C-alpha cells in the first residue's frame, strides 16, 4: 500500500513539473467581454519532437528501402545495397524537391556524419577485424594505407595542377586548396566489396588486406585533410619549410595518439567488465559507451578518432568476450553490427539526397581528369607495393589479388563528408563537392556493381570455415611451428612477434583484465576456446537441418 501511494505521488510530481504549452489552453471571449478558458484534449506540438522524429523517419526509410530490395532476390543479388540506397535517395530527393520541401530538411552536414553516423561504422570494422590475420600482414596493410594514400594524394594534386596550367578549369584554386581536395578524394570506402566478401567467405588474407587498407586509409586521409586545412588557415604566403616538416611530424603524433587512446579505453572497458559479472546486463552499455568515449576524446584532443575507435574495438573484444556470458557477448556483437548497418544505410541514402539538396557546379573536364588520375595512380600504387612485398612476404599477392585491390578502391561517405567540411571561403568548394560526388557514383556503380561477377569469374580462393576441432588444432600448431622455424633460423617475422605478444598477454595483461585468469608463461586456452567455438558451430549447423516440430 505504501509503495502504491509513493508511486502515485511520484506520478503527480512528474505531471505537475511538465511545462504547459500555450497551445494547450484556448482563450475565448464571452458576451460580457471576459475570456473563458477552454482546455484542448488534442494538440499538435511538432516543434517538441521535430529532431527525433526526423531521425526516426530517415532510419525507417533506409530500413524499408533495404527490406524492399531484398524482397526481390534477383535485384539484391545483382546490385549492392549501397548502389540501391543511393538510387533510392536520388528518387526521394526529387520527390521532396517537387513538394517544395526546403533542402535544409534533407541535407547531410559534415558534423552530423562524423559525430553520429561514422562511429558505429568504425566500431564494427574494428570489433570484427580478424586480429591475427591483421598482425600477420600488418606491414603490407600499413604500406597500402600510409604510403599508398600519400602517393595518391600528392600525385593527383600535382597532376591536376599540371592540367590546370594547360587548360584552366571553370573555377580557379590555389595549390593548398587543390591538395585539400586531392587528399579527401584519396579516401577508399569499399563497403559493397567487403559486404560481398563476407557473403561468399573470401579468403582471410585478401579480406583483411582490402578491409585493413580501406579502414586505415580513411584515417590517413583525415589526417592529411586536417594538415592541409591548417596550412589553408595559416595562408599560403605565410608558410615556411619548417611548417611542412611540422605537418608531417603531426601525422605521426595524431596516429600514435589515436592508437594509444583507443588501447587505453579498451583496457578500461575490459577492467570494468572484469568486476561486473554480478550485473552482466550492464556490460553491453559499458562496451558501447567507451567506444563512443574513445571517439569523442580523440576528437577533443585533435588525434585520429578513426584509429582510436578501431584500436578500441580490437582490444576490447579480446577481453570482453572472456569476462561476459556468451549471451551477453552475442548481444554486443549483434548490436554493434545492427547499429553499423543502420548508419551505413542512412549514409548512402543521404549520398543520393545530396545530389538534389546541395548547390552544385559541374566542371566536366575536372571530373574526367580526377577520375582518370584516381584510377591510374591507384593501379600504380598497388602494383609497385605488391611487387616489393612479394619478394619477402608470405602469402604473396597474386595477379588476381592485385586486380581486386586495384578495382576495390571505391570512394564513399568519408570523402564527401570531408568535401562538405571545406571552408565556405574556398571559391571552388561547390566544384570540389560535386566532383567528389561524381567520383563516388562512378566507383559505386561502375566498379562496385560488377564486383560480384568479377570475383566469381576469377575464381578467387574461398575461406573454408571448418568447425572441426582437429582442423582448428592443426591451425594453432601450424602457427607455433612457423614461429619456431623463425626462431631457429634467427629471423624475427610476424609469427614470432605474435607469439611473443601472446606470452606477454598470458603473463601480465590477461590476469589483470580477465576474471579468474591466473598468471602463466603459456596460454593454452586457445585450444579450449577453439573447442567451445567448434561445439557451438556444430550445434547451430545441426539445428538448421533439424525439424524442431518433429523433435517436439
């Protein structure tokens, strides 16, 4: 009884504290000239819910679009979701423009994309990144992301400057402004390719090469863009050689700072989940909250938020899965993927809408030369680096792998988000943004749509996900054997480095971050985890072929 009374009092207090809008009360004059107060039962208070309603509407539209695409199996099997969502966005933009809806209501701002839509996408990439395969191929991936991106940005910039000297474009620009554009147009976002790779289970080596290169390429592009933005703010006439040296050194600080911040946030999240086993339902909130905290802190201190969130996902998953029940771990993984796919869908929907909503300036020759240089320098960068790494790196990049790496350099939302972030004082901003949008459309439709057929035609090696316990055991033994051979011949390659990290993790980091973990020189739990994973996989596979109604 007391609890019921207390509940009623709380409800009365909450209701009494709610603000009353003027629209809830109606005043009417009576015969004596006095105003009678009338209470309105039904009100329409759109300003109160405008922002969340618009957000829910766009998410709903993107989800319904994806559902309708997949209802037609032939359409979804031919055209990737990213291309279909862009087409849907263009059609929706034309409808809204015909209805005279203000373009400000369906325009994607750079701030909204980078602060709200990008973090879930980056978190999914880091959380589901195969750590072992990434570390074994870290040098080629780092080279593709760093050297390849810098080469593309510089080469595209100088090439467009040379063309401008021969045939001037419709809008004049300075050298720094053009390098600002060349840096953002070098951003790769092969979402459609990766989605198809996951569907057909392409081999882990090619998957991690494309995914890792695209992910860290985006972080390098953002760092280059920020560096040229600072040069632009300083003024080209005020730049000295020392400023260029400081700009290059700042790239190292931004990258290392982002990685360190992401690792620290991942360790903190793991440490909290270590002692939250009595409140296991709070663990998903902790993991997701610290992912966003790592992103916001990186933005606060001016370091790479993409690297920070990626490293956080790679670090956190290693320990969080050990500290949580399998139901909680599956919930975290599922929620991360769902939110990321929703953000991706909304982003590509807006990439179609912006064709109608933004002021555009079409310079056909500038668009054509940009496409030509993006394609040529992408091919040169990939082939030269693959030839170099094939001399001492195993597995080697075959001709087919190199073709996929060249063809998979799709441009996406990060490039356009950076184009929107160009200062309005830059006269060529509309031309840069329009060209960036045309490059995105070209790569998504011309390169992304035929990718499934190219992969099948080239007969790319698939990954055989064998859940057999002995297969997993042999794979672990193979890694140990390779590291032993490296130790015998006196060469320190990535297998030896991975084994050394696992020993440090078993002796120091694991006991500190994992519940009921004892300090040991060698961690044999990988075999146990492989057994558990194989058991669950076999059970799920068995259930798929079992009629539950017959069992019941």
